[in-house]
């Protein structure tokens, strides 16, 4: 199946490029992005080795957006995302994103990809989100409720997760095994509100140019698929769907494939929008030894639209379900209450109140081991989108 998909993806993209007629409009280059200047205060357990503190934080990206339209109507778009504030160090918490899933350092460029779209749908090639992630991110219960800080990206910038607590890489669950690595994906046209997207990445280490030859680490043959429906149901606007991702492990012989899946949806009626999702990181084994624990995640949220102001509350809870006694029952819960007010075109003021709790499920922990952390945080910030 993987080989068939790889051949079809590469062949389709090549045929469209080779058969392309002259450019009818463009090319053009535009700038976009955002600058979010924030200040936070955190208070959590002393055992977390991080007491009350003021944290000034900057989150910024600049987008370089290229576009052209061919005579046959095919649209070609490119996008390069330049991270602000990266330092190319593994030890710096705010150093940016890892474009390559197992790379040693953080990268200055987040995503860089090209899309070709037309009546056939769209093909995306390059360093980007997986097809499943693109289809399901808006369905996550916590994601759809973000008016303040994004729960998926910011929870662990405020709080320290104890080493004894097994959880997802981020509190919110996303189909992101390729980690913005080099990949190709196809999305069908919108068929009465229904769309499907499939994607493939050769590995999670692929760089801008060249192939990865190290067969001892990382994942290979990463395949993902997502589907969703967007339309009307009675008087409500609804969107629901799901996705899954799977990858071969090459670091350990005979280890099960990594896999995860998610289902979710949201509905908006009048000034209120509700959302909920359920996802699972499947357990993997090498023989009888568990390499990756099963973790189940519930997310929910509600958002209220009140003119220039939006309010939200988002909730996520993950729990490990494992045959390993010291891991079984590990829990992590995050709640965020948010507010965002539009101050002008492209300018907004946002505030978040965070509540965090992490607990080790081990009923007989090693003496002196940190097994829990709970705390609070508040963030205020001004974001400029351009």
C-alpha cells in the first residue's frame, strides 16, 4: 500500500508540473505573519523547580507567500515560515520548532511547501503539516476553543511535567508523526462539504535537500489520512471527522508500528460554539516489552462570540492505560479560560488563565521521586497579524 501511494503521489505531481501551460497570472510575492508579545506569571509546586516568576515571551513568524496561476486554471502557491527568536540550541525552551522530528537542534524555518490546486483538488509537497493534522486540528475540542493562548503549544511553557508522568508530547493530541518533515499529500475537492486528505512522508528526519541514510533512529514510511464534513445541520453550522497516522519504527527491530487516531467535531449556533474530541496514542511493543504507552485524551471546549470580544474555556485530560504498573493511571489535566478582544484591524488583546495538574499513577513510587505537579498561570498579550 505504501509503495503504491508513493508511486501515485510522485507520478501525479510530476505529470501536473510537466504538462503545465504558460503562466496566466503572477508570479507574486507577499508577506504575512504575526507578532504576539506576551507576559506571564506562573505559580506551581516547589518540586517542579520553578517558583513564581514573571516571563516575558515573544511568539512571532513571518510568512513569504508566493503565487501564480496557469492558463488552465491550476494555481501554484508557496509558503515559507520564518521563525522569530530561535537560537539553534536544544536546551532553550523557546527555541522554535523542530522541522525534523529527531534533529539535534531547532530550526529557523518552520514550514516550507508548495501547493498545486484546481478542479482535481490539491497536492502539497514540502515541509508541512501532515494531511491528517490539517484535516483534524480544527476538530480538536481544546483547539477550537482557543481565544487566548493556544493550549497545544503553550501549556508546557508554563508548567513542568514530572518525569514520572507518561503523557502525549503535548497536552492536546495532534496527528503529527512527520513533524513538518518533507512529505507529499493530496486533498480531494470539496464534495458537498465532504473532503478526504492522504499523505506520505519517507521519514521524520528529511532535510531541505538530500536523503537520510541513518537507519538506526526515527520513523519511516509515515502514512496518514483524514476526512471531515462541513455543512449545516438544522440551524447549526457543523464540522466533524477524524484521522489516523501510522509509521514504521527503524530504531528497534521487530517493534510495532507507531500509530494514533482522533475523532471529533464542533457545532456553532448563534453566538456559541461547542467542540469535543477523543484520541488515542496506541501502545507499541517489541515482543512483550512496551516501548510506547497507550494514552487516551479527551478534549472539550466552548466559545462565545460577543461582537469584538470572544470568550472561551478549553479542557483536555490524558490518561495512560498500560500493563506497566508504574505507568498505568498517569494523568495530565489542563484547563484554559481565555478572552480575546479586537482592538483594530489585525490587532487583538488576549488573556488566559491556566490551571494545570499532573499525577503519577504509581501506587508505590520510589521514595523522594517527584510524582505530581499542579499550578496556575496567567498570560496577557497583544497580537498583531499582518
